């Protein structure tokens, strides 16, 4: 099998919880050698977050941690100690990329800014991920994923098509905001790595999570910046797609073009209400979506969502079921693409986990290893990378450095 696309890159991860670890997971899945650095004894915060396998809280059984850290090696290191920082600098000398998500002031106080680190490795690409970036009056402010989802502007547009503007804004489900920020950070880091390959010179990448999430609502921001219009969730398109309830769940149907609309009307048996003049043009349908949607809802109720999905697709209509996690795990489509893979973890056992959403013809992605146990690769990294003896390793552990 060919080497993976990023197998030539060495990456250090000095990150916690979701965003930074997701960034480096994407690099690791593409073949980069990622060394995850965790604080001795406690490890990454994600280790203490559920869901836990079999509802048994354990730092090696967090589903969140196990997913975010596949394909990585893991070491422990206390960078708050002088010796710990010395060791980190030794590692950085042999590293192409450092991804970190610490507060700017913390990195400055520890002497670990890019200006300091590039002195020991001019080729270093360093990506810093913070809530509001390295500049501006908010640079030292703290924020979690929920805070930033609203700071970026998307919460004001959700829930989409809510009939009650007095209802408080909400954020998108799960940890999608942190994952979007991790994805953007990975793209920026890859651009830095490409430039390094072309020029031999590293650079600093400053990622603001707020900035990333603002890119998700660029149309609304541009409307206000250029026309003074503040668009809320009621002023977004009212016509499909919105969830339509079937017998066993929901389906999303899109019929935005004239051709799609005519085919949908034909599929529904050419009901008389669809011939009304107010539905004759896409713009009219857009503004009268609240009058169309009740008819669509009534039509889909007797169907099962998969049955209706298949029939609509046969008519070349854009539609998809609103899948639950159960639907996806048992999906024939996911099975055919090999999206889930079995991963053997020394503590959690055999797990079925998502892999990657793309296929490479020459440099395929693969699951090389499960998420690391806390400090699992101390010996291979410290003795292998840095040439420490096992006796020195014991002393570092006894001193609390690792």
C-alpha cells in the first residue's frame, strides 16, 4: 500500500477537548505522525466527558476522546515546569507543525510564543486556536462552544423558521461549532505545510473561532454590511427544505426550481391547490412557503421516510431522510463506502467508529491505531525521538515532569 498523503509530516498537539484535537485528528487520518501531549495524571478534558462506554465513567472509555484521538500517539508532559518546557523545545526541533489552543497570555508567560519557538526551528508551522484570536480587545477572553456559536452570529438565525421571534436563539446540535473550527484550522495548517514544502520557511497561523463561525453566516453579515438589513430566522426562506413528518421520522424535500416544483406537484397527483397563481413562480412560492408547507406535510404523513426518499429520488427530486445515529450505523450506503471501521482499544475493547469522508486513489486513509492511553507512548517518543534512557524516563516520571 502506498504511503498516506501526509506521512512525511511530524505534528505536535498541545490541545484540549474538541477543536484542536479534531484539527490534528484530520491530519493524523491523512497519515501525519501526530504526538498528543497531555498533562500528567489528568490528561485531556475530553477524557472526563461522556458518553462513556457502557455508562462506566473512566478516562480511557470516553467516546468523545476515543473518537477525536484515533491515529495519534500520546505522551504526558507538564509544560508548566522548566524541565517540561525544555523537553517540549527538544521535541519542537524535530517537528514540522505545532497545533496549540492555550490562551495567548499563557503561551507568552511560558516563553512558548512563535517568536521564541521559531528561533529553535525556523521551519516550524505553528497554529494557535483561541476563542477570539491573538489580537483585538477580546484576545484574552474565554468562551466555550455554545458562547462562540452565538458570538459568530448563527444562533440569531436558529431555530430556522421558528414562528416565534420571542423564543431565545439556539445553537446547532452537538459540538458542530468546535468541529467546524477544527476543520478550518486543519485547512489553514495544511496551507502552511504546503508553503513550508515549497519554501522551506515556517509561519504562524492565528485562528479565531469567532472568525471561523462568522464565515458560516457570511450572507447575513454581507447583507447588513452593504444594505443595512438585519435578517432573522423568520426572514430566511420559508419554502422547503424543512423537516416533514412521516410515519417513522422526518424527511427533507427541496423543490426550489420550477422543474423540481412541477415534478413534485406531478408526484403528489396534481392537487388543485398547487394550481393557485400564488405558486406559479419560484419567487411567489418563496414568499408563500407558509401556505405551501401545510399541504406538503399532509401529503407525506402516510409514508415511511425511506420509502418516500426512494420514490422521490426516482423522480430526480432532491430529498433525504432525517437520519438518526441508528439509521446511519445501519445504512447500506455507509456500509458500501466502508465508513465505519472496527478499532481495538486496550481498555475499551473493540469499537466501531467513523473513519473519513473521502477516498484517495493513491494514498488511502486508514485507521492505524486507537486513541492512546494516557502516556502510552512516553517511552517510544522520549527514548526513540529524543534518545533518553529508560533510567532518565523513570526520573522524569518520579519528578512529575511526565
